[in-house]
C-alpha cells in the first residue's frame, strides 16, 4: 500500500527558531511533492512544491527532496506564532497516474 | 473572485437521505478533485476529473457519484447517507494532474 508518513507532533519551537518538518513516502516512482498548511477549521493552502532532488527556497521556507532516501522535508526559518498550524505532506504517487496521497500532517506550535 | 467555491458550506441531514455538493473553479484549471477529511484530519482522495474525464476513482462506495458537466465544475452526489459519511469534503483544482492544487473552503457534512 502506497503511503506517506509524517510525525503527528506536536512540534513545539520558540519564536525565531527553525522548524523542521519531515516526511517519508513509500512509492519510489513518485515524481512530485507538495507541502500544504492547514489552519484549524480551514482548507489546505499550498506552501511549497518540489520536483527535483535538492533544495528549493521561497522566502522563509525551504523544501528539501532526497529521492534515493524517499524523504522530503520542510524548513521554516524565523518561525512566527502565525506559522502554528498543521503541515500536510503530499506526494503524487503511481508513476503516470499521479494519485495525490497525503500524510496525516504534523502539528506545529510556535510559542512566543 | 473566489478561486474554488463549494456549496453548501454546511450540510446537516438524516441517515438515508440523498444530498449533493457543488464545486466551481474560475482558475481555468483542467483537473478537479474531491477529497474527504475525517475527524482525525486525514485527507483522502476520492475522485479526480481531467477535462470532464474521470481519471482517479479510489475505493469509494458506489453511493458516491461525481459528475463533471464541464471542466470548471465538479459535483458530488451521495445516496443513502450513512453515519460514517460525516466529514469535511474538499474540492480542489489544478492545472494538470501533477501540479499544485487549490482547495475550496470545504463542506462540513453531519449525519444525524
């Protein structure tokens, strides 16, 4: 069964620190990887996406992908209390069929 | 100017009833999705359409029937509602089936 695994947390970090969120996936043929943020009672919103091995930076966010280890991570620099939310890792699995598969999410708490 | 809009936002009904949820996107995307998010916040793909053609049909009871009259609309009809159908249903869209998704605000379905 094709799965995406995340630590449910909560991950608690102080304001200004770096938050590191991790995700592993089971399908070696996966080609596209996404991080979504979901506030309580709201819909998921895209934070980052990455298709190639290595790092991709956008403002305070960096996505890291290692296909050999089937591992994708999200770093949030200078964490703010407004970053407190659940972060969902999503992987399009199944080679050409691209079935979106979500992890159960990691709850992040940034305390002042 | 809402990008992905779902109606209704809340749906409270009794077991055994039939109900529909509508979704429309004005982003010009060609792929649309239905997801179910259960009480534990696990987001699971149900269906996906690309240019009105069904491309993903995960293991969903046949009481659930999607319909896409055109590429900007994807509706979900549910027959004979059961207690286990209580969840938040999200519609999403993307440009291509391997691209980031934009989510609607969700429809909270409660079965009495």
